[in-house]
């Protein structure tokens, strides 16, 4: 039984891996993963030596929410939902899985990350990868040509998880989309306004919203000399510029995607450009780019978009960035992505993640993205009837990560904290009211309420406490 | 190419099936299913004749929710959640899939209905079948021995769908569970109280809650002469008594499960018994049953349970019913199930469903169920530590079906309805306020508000309308 001996050897080796990690105080996540491998090897051994050991864990890349985390989640949702409703959206829901075919050909190179269900007889199914394709399927199936809808639900991607940075295999998306024929760039501008409002209200610190247009990218590729059939794949490579240096992106273009150095360099010049309405105007003067129909249309719309963004007073955070590409196949016009400036403190990201190949630093990164996809509904409609759509998706897990760390700070008091240092903490963190229950208050059956800002104090009978707090925090 | 000829023949036959159904005006669901089969056959043909046709639909047994349906869903959830919160529950969430092994051996004969994910490398996963097993896994993983939690989420079963009756393959469960060591029957009684409150508040008409105890069933099986190893499988057969006549259940026991006629008949006598506390007392006098330790413990607890139910004033709807078995393996004590008396009008159930083999009539049936499962957490704990648990699951889809039909009635007005008939409709359906906007009101810039019950009318300036309605509907 050579197999058995090999297996026993593998178990011994894996046991050492686990012991080493434990002695090095590696992250719980890392240790759990290696322990799981060990247990699986033992299970393979079977028989007396390796009695089957059950592994108690959630599936890789997924998490439970405990009650405290649920409270944060509900708070975030309520801010997002009230913004969506303020902008006139209704909500819908779709099943967690779709016919496999419904998702086929919509996600480009990311399609390999789709979870398929096992063929147990009947239809071939896949878990939804986003909420946009199910929305387009919903519109086509119900022959809806006009709707403003939001949809908050979990989506599934067999990606490499980085949980402390909020990257999961099961995660929420909060989508807002506008379907229907409207005057150019008005719905697109509203989507950007919504991202702006939500990120402001969630109070996550500074952010930027990058904007570009697929037609500008395509025009740029044409002008630079990229062959037509390589537009999409080069687009995917450009999309990596937020995680990789230009030199590496260029290498991929030349070595893997077969562009000449010249062509790649010309792309490199364009994708380094950033600006606002002025950049759109300047590029409209670019003799090559303005001759390209696609680029001309995209740039004209970009100029118009910025004029609406100015009316909406959001241009302080919006940047026209020619390096923004977005990976998904279905975009046809404007695309955008919001990035938080804040980084997660090093203490909560594991060494493994910091050294990860595609993890340059530990910035929280993209928290919202979207764009125009005028062709997607038509792909589902039996007669190919198109319904123009534009939308945005808020990626809530990274926001949860930040909010959970904030909430953690709120309960991390000192042991035996002095009253004064507690009050100081409230002033620093903007807590509006303090309830003080000292010996005197206990004796009098009251609670002392202190307004942190004005330092006023008032004794409130216990029976009136809830009403009083409500009144003062409205 | 005999295969091709066969396929063309099959396509021809299937085409006739579809045409026949259409001419018979069969249900949309039924036609869609046959059309899907036809398209699949055509796809198999491939080549020029059968160019691949995309089938635009949701996966079998699933549905979209449109904005109107979402409004109903949110209303139902808010009633249920506020009841759960009133009873002191916090909420948690778990991933939609678990390790396949986590679900193994928990559901008895129903395990065949579990959706597995495809093995794409990595862990073997399954979609959750209920929220109870993930809850027990959560408790064991986080070493929690004490919690009152609710969880509202979708679960997945590869069952035979009957959509107009609210039976889907993807459906919501609203679960409330109490984990922890408490005095006998108090948490169990609270779960029943919650079902009672929620079904009352949802205003779905009359209902009954059947109660039994797994220990009583096991004792009864022992006393009747069922061999130990057949307890679970006979339990599954007894569970079918709500859908099958006793004669058919008996046949299954004798022909499929190998009981003797005598044994089956003795079971038949017991399972016809229904009552309240009195029945528990009477069975405690049954010389055989009271000698059985399991049955004695179960009956003593049943008596105690009814004394609490009396204090909670819910005994008018609760019946101790010896035929209630519930299919799942993990129950260890009290079990219960709530059944609405209301039936869905024939017009909305398709002929196919009415004639379905296991569809006796079109009663909405069970809308809530649960019980005590003291051993489940221990199955996950590495050291087998047990955490006693009891809980209830509200099956919301059937309730949605009823509410959606009710809501449908609210918008089905006549064309050109007379004011008087509109007011009459309001009186009949209990709508409290009517806003009237006639020519005079338009001219005066007011809205006439009519109190439907008192028939009082008052003109309200348009600017004050919202406040006035709020004041009158508080």
C-alpha cells in the first residue's frame, strides 16, 4: 500500500506546516486553511487511523454576520436605500441563480469566476455574478422599457478572497439603474450624483470618482493601432492599472497580448491623462482622436456630462481618467468607479495579504462602479430590441469593514476609565449625549444627561429617559 | 445519421405537444415548460437546422419580485420582524452555501432535495436547505451557548414546484430560535406564542397550530411494535398524513416500509387522536404508553406546555395532534406546524396542480413549523457539547401568495367607477380615509378628506394634506 504510506507522509508534512504557522502566530484565517487541508488528508486515509474528522467552518471566502455586524449592515443599507428612494427608484428581486446560459458571454475574462451548480438533472444553473445581468434579463422577460430600480442582494464570485480587506466570495451589491430612452447624459449624471451623496453620507473620508467612456477607449485603441479584435482583451489589461504599475501593464500588452512596443507606448501616453471638462475639450482638439467617430461621440458626451455634474455640484470629486477601463464586457458608454482615499490600518490586514502578488498596499480601493450598457437587454430580447441602461453598484463589504472597525473603536474603552477621559472621548468622536449614572443619580432615581458640545447637564427621571434622548437626538 | 432523424422526430412530437397545450389554453407555466423542452431539443440538433435558441426565463421553481410584490414582501417582513424583536431576538446572517458535509445527515429522506454546487476545484458546497442547520453550525463554530436570534433569508430545495400555491425551489424562511438551557417548555411555549401573534397580525383568516412531540411518536412506535431502526422512516410516512389518506399511508407502511398490518393498525388508532391538555392527561393513563419512558417524558412536557399556553391565552388555536410527525431528522422533542384554514380560489391554481398526485385540494396548508432540536449543535461541536434549542420557521411564500391576491383586489377597479361605488368599496374593505379631488376641490386648492366609518368630510388645504392624513391614520 504505497498510496497509504504517501498519504501518511503528506499528513506528517502538513502537520508540521500547521505547527510552524501556529508558532509564528500567523493569521487565524491562514492557520484554519492549513488545518482544513490536514483534516482532509486525514479523512482520505480513512479506516482506523484516520477516522473522518468534520471540519467546522464556513465555506472559503464567506462569513457569518453576528448581531453587532448586522446592526452596522442595516444602518448602511438604510442610508443607501433612502438615497435610492429619494431619487425615485423602486426595488425588485431576482433569484440567486440564473440559467447558466443567461450569464454566458457577459463578463469577458471574469467568466471563469462564476459558480456553477451541479448538474442534478434539469436545467444548468449558475449563481448570479452581479445584479446587472439579472436586471437586464428581468427587463427583457417582462418587456419593460422604462424603470428606475434598486436591488440590494448578494452576488457570488470564485475570486481569491482577502477577507480583512472586505473581499469575499459572497458579498452584497447595492445597485441603482435607470432603464429607458432619455436625453443624453442626464441619467448618467444622476448615477454619479447618487454615488457622491452616498459616500458623503456614509462619512468614510475623502474619495474620488473616476470617469471614462468605452467609446473613448475604443477610439483611443484604434488611433494607437490596436487591431479591432483585441479591443476587449486590451481593455482588460488597461483595467489592471489600478493594481499594477504601467511597466507591468505594458509587459502584459506586449508579451501576452501581442501588441508592438510602439502601440503600447502610444496607449501609455493617453492612459496617463487625467482632468475634467478641460481634458475632454483638449482631446476634442487632438487631430487623431477627434477624427475617430467613437472617440468623438464619447468626448462630446463627456463634456456634456461634466456640465451636468457642475449643476449637481459634484465636480470636486469627479475625475475624467483615461486609464479607467472596467473589466466587464457589457459596457457601451460612460463608465465610472469610486475610490476611497482612506487605507485600512496595517494592524487588521494580515502579513499574507500585504505581501499578496496583486495587493499593492492595503488601500480599501474601489467601493462603487458602473456605467452605461445599452446593448445588454437586447442580448436577451428574442427580437434584439434594445433598452438603453445606465447604473451604479455600491460594493458594500469594504464599507462594512471600515464601519466595523469604527464601531470596534467605540467599545474599546480602558478598564476603570475616569469620567473625565470618557467625556473627552465623547468630545473627540462627536458623540452628542452622555448618560451618567453615579451614586447620587442612583439614589435619586434619575439619570444625568450631558450635552457634550455645550457641556450642559440635566437630571432626567428614569421613566422619561427614552423620550428625552429621542427629543435631543432628533 | 439515425440519431439526427430520431431527434427531428422528437422535435416534431414536442411541437405538437406545445400546439395542443396552447389550443387548450393551458397555464402559461405549463406551456413555458414544454416550449423550453422543445427549444432544448432544437439546440441538440445543432448545425443549420437547429440554430441555438436562447430560452428567456428564470430557473425552474423560482420567480422575480416586481416592485408591487416587493412592497408586500416588505410589509410582511416588517410585521414579522417587529414581533421577533418584541420577543427579544437579535438577528444574524449566514452564507447561502455551506460545506456539503455540514448539511449531510440532518434532513433524512429530504436530503435528496439539496442543491449541490459543481466541483470547480476546492471545497464541496451545497445551498442551504433551511436556516436551522446553519444556525446550529454558527453556534458551534462561535461557541455560543445562549442566544435568541431571528434570521430571514432564502433557502433552496429541489422540490416539485407548485408556484401558484406558493411552493417554490427558492423561498424565504423567517426563523426565530432560542438556544440555551432553560426551564422546561417555557421557550417552547414562547415559540408557539410567536406563531400565534404573527398569524393574527398578518390577518390571514383562521388557523390552527398542531403540536406533538418526537418522544411521544417514538414511544408510540415502540408500543405499537415498530422495530427501533424503522422509527425515522415510519415517522416520514406518518408525516404524509396531511396530504394522503390514512389508507394510503398504511399501504406505504406495509408495502414499502415492511410493517405488519397489525402494527400499522395500532399506529392508525393513535394518529387519529386530537385534543388539548386533556388528551395528554388521558394518554398518561394509557397503561402501555405511560410505561414507555420516552412517551411518558413527552406527555408530561405536553401537559406542562399546555399550562403555559393557557397563560399565554393561545389555546384556542393549538391542537395536540398525534398524527403530526414532521419530516426532518433533527427534532428531539416538541414539534409543531401551523395551518391556515383559508384556501386559494380555484381561479388562480392551474388544472395541472389541482390534479397533481399529492395535491388534495388547493388548501394553502402549512405556513409555519418547528420544534425542539437538542442534539443538532452537538453534531457540530468537536467535543459533542450539546446546546438545547427550540425554534420556529415561518414559510412566507404562501403568505405572499395570499397577500398578493388581496392586493390585486385593491387595484381592480371598474372603468369609469362612480364615486358612490368607490365609497362603498372602501366601506366593505375597511379603507379608513378617502381623498376626493373633484372640480370644486381643484378650484379651491383643497382636498376633501372623508372618514369612511363616520362619513364625516372636511376640506384640507393641499399643503397640509400629508400631515392631516398622518394624524388621522396614526
